[in-house]
C-alpha cells in the first residue's frame, strides 16, 4: 500500500471515529437538555386540558392578540409558550397526557400555524432570540416525533437566530445556533459556537463580567441579575450539557463562572432577594427581585465542580433561608455599587460617577426609573421590604436619594468611590441633581461599621427651589407599628409631620437622625399598576401599604450639613438605646471633609480636598483627595476619582506614602 493510500485510509478512519464520537455526544447532549426541560419549572399559564379545548381549528387561541407589536412582552410569543407546554405534557414520563392522541393533534395544529405564519416583531430580540428559544425547546422535546415537513420548517424558524453581539446577547445566539447544528449534524458549526461561547466567558472591561465580578451590558451599566442572570444561567447549563463530551468547557472557563458566583453574584443579594439597583430597567418587571435564585443550578454546579460542593451548598442554604451567604463589606468599583452584609440585615447602595451610566429605559420599560443609580440605598432583612412594590412607589422618592419635586436627573461627577477592609467600609458620592434651572448639590458618605450605617450629608446647597427639598430614608412595605421617639408612641396611618425626631422604629429597623430633625412619615395604602412603569405589564390595579420616612430640609439659602443612622433594631426599646448611646462620633461634616470615629477606635473619612482634621489628640492630614479607613491592623486608602497617584498621609506625627491605583480599589498601609 502506498503512503498516499495509507494516509487516506487513516484520514477516513479518523473521520469515522470523529463521527462516532460526535453522534455519541449528540445523543448525550440531547438527552441532557430534554432532562432539563422535564425538570424545569416551565410555568403552566393554563392547565393542559383548557389549553387543548380553547384551541381554534385554525391553530390559534382567541385570547392572544396576534396583531400585537409590543417590543417587550409580545403577545404572539404566548402561542409558542403554550405549544411548548403541550409538548412537555405529551412527552414527559408520568404526565397525565403522556402520548395522548388528542394532545398530539393539538400540538400539530398549533405548531403548524406558527410554522405557516411565522410572526415577526419590530424588536429583533424576539425574532432572533425569543422565538428561536421556544422553537429549540419544542424541537428537543418532540425529537423523533415531528413530521419531515414540521422538522424542516421548525429548523428554519430556529435558524432565525444569528450569532452576533457580545455578553449575554452573544451567549443567547450562539447557544441557539449550536443546538440547531446538533440536530442537523453540522459539527463544524457546533464546534465554532462552542468556541465562541467559551471565548465570551472572560473578565473584560466591555460588556460582560467585569474585573470586580459585577456584570455590564449596554455599556458601563450594572445589569447583574438582568443580562448577567441570562449569561450565568445559560453558560452553567451549557457547561453541564457539554461536560464529558468532546465539546466540554475548559476548566479555566468554569473557574471564571465560579468566581462570578462567589465574588459577585452572592454579594449583590441577600438569600434570593435583591434590590432594583442590580436590575436596571428589569426592576420594572414583576418578580425580578427574586432573580438571584440559582437553586436550580446547584446540582449542575456541584457536578461540574465537585471540589466546591460545600460552597454551593452554602449558597443554596442561604437562598432557602433568605439569609446572606456572606458577611462583610464589598465594593464594586467598576459599577459604583456597595453592599454591607451582617447576620441581621443587608445594606445596598448604588452610586453614580462619570465612569458609569444612568439607568436605561427602552422598549417602554422602566418608564419612571430616571433616578435609579442616583445614590439609592436599600435595607433588607427578609426580602419582603421591596418585593413587587415598584408599581406603588413614588419614583421621585427612591430610598436614599436627596431630591426636590419635579423631574430632576442626577448629574455625574468623578468623585465617587469606596474604601474598605472587607469587613467595614465607607462609600462617598459627589452628589448633584438638576431640573432645568433648579439644582441641588451635596457631598454624601455612607459608613458601614459594627452593624450600623451612618449617612452624612455635607454642603447641601439648593438653587431656585421653593417648594420642597428632602432626603428619603426609605420607601418600603409598611409592616406593623411605626414608633416615634419613645416606646409606645405610635404613628397613625396617613401623613405624619414630625418635629424634633430623635428616632423612628419600623419592622426591625431604626432610623436615627444625628440631631433632632423635622421629618414627614407617610403610612398609607397606595394603588398602582405594573403597566404604569412598564408598558408590557398588567393594567390590573394593585394596592400596597407604604412606609416612607423623609427628612425635610429647611427652605432657606445657605449650606446645610446633617446625617442619620440606619441600624437593625428588633424592638423600639433597642432603637431608643442605639440613639441614646451612640457608638459613633462626627469629627467633621463639611464640604472639605466628612470624618467619623467609632467607640472601637475605627475612623473613616472622605477628603474632597487636600486637608487635615483633628481626632482627639491625633492630627490626620492627606496630600490629595481620597477616602481613608483606619481600623485595627491597618490604614486603607483609595482614590475615588480613579486617577491614581502618590499620596502622603500623616497620622499622629507619622508620615506614610503610598501609590494609589487608578481603579478605585483600596490599598493597605500597616500602622
């Protein structure tokens, strides 16, 4: 046999081996995906019998508006959702409708209708992602059960998906094209899509997983549990589908997904509860404050990472219980997001700088959310504080913001950052909000330490505002008594205008002004609709009980400085004790510096200029604007402007010099 003939034989043999391996992989992947569909929580919008009985002879349902062109919640897509439900009932072992003839006829009629008409939406996402996702599921559920013509046409619909974009968009599209190619034995495209998918699992400064393990999409905008959720859940599922096949994800890529969960995901929620600031425009959708829920992924994650089983079990337990899986302080400098977790509660803060983007409002979603990402701050104990409360919110009074009546928007500044030792931390924001000729500016800091959050406002200045100026302490679900200044002194339903407020107590939290202040506390039932904040939402009226405490700032020219404390307090008596025996002391609260000291010796400060402050018998001075935290074991410093440079710090006559990085991260000096 000649060398050429030997080579050809070897090549043909290798092709045969590759084909056998590929076919084995195909069977494995299809069965795994079908198993996932069998075990998934596909929402039954109707019961199967009703879905069958209401199907018209032409294959449509008369309660679906097939002429709808809504770019967000597109009604014709409900048709495919029902077809998928029918398919699941038909093929799932143990189903009451397993392989029933009447059900198969309904599937054929309804599926053929879509394959004949092929509805289109003006929003590309439905045509290239949403519809193909349903068709993929239908094809995999009905694998081997469709006619030749149905299979051909269904594959054409699945072929509407084109690989493009980056981040979650690329992951969605490559996932769909890969699954289509598996069905057609197009192994080159399967391999190409798999390679694109793993290439997108990376740490980047573009759309995707950020260096701090937050997630961006549509530019430098925090989308952790919106696009980030799709990215994570899709990739974990794909990694599990493909493992132990020739298309398996490399261990290094799975490690990035692990880090995304442990260093980012589990920090931005408490249990399975998160806050609107992590969702951007998706906060205007029902139930999304529970989108951190990854319990369905835990089994897959443990199979992919057996050495990390204990970590994933802890996350599952935290999501089952509603408690945080972690404690401490974490700052995400790429996203201007801070979180402080204790055993009792969690505090979340979304600030804004000239390095990040304001919230987006597209596809008629997030209609009222112009002030998200504007220094909004949230307190969570059990997750019921804000869940599905958004339709009844006063969106001019988002928790944590300083504002006035009107249509103001936040003005982005460079001085926004954090300093932290991982246990405690300080967040600072050069705050400005503008509505035409009206404007408010201030320096704001939030110090989280020893179970407290101390909020300072300095240099509060207002121009051309005559009717209102306020800082919102919270806007959460009203649950139980609200106590004012002394145990037993309960507020009544309605609008309560209060003077000389020393403390408030509500639902396990204390709200304590640093000095007695004038406040308004609203306790009222508020009606709203999801449609009022998201055009795709329901127009059905819902009513919620709202707790809304706000500080009323004096209507006078001049500069004001003030502050308040947020704390876990099981009872009004405990709130009174915290207020009467403060563990904090305000060293400075001016436009130049905001500095606090604590009873345990910790000191946190924001210096907006070169300057110094005296703390007891110590002099603290800095040679450039910075944030500083002094705790047992070290001095932590950061540059909130993200410019970096060498700073000189003098503390108690001892001089330190250190080079600050330009990414906003904290660096440590030993005392």
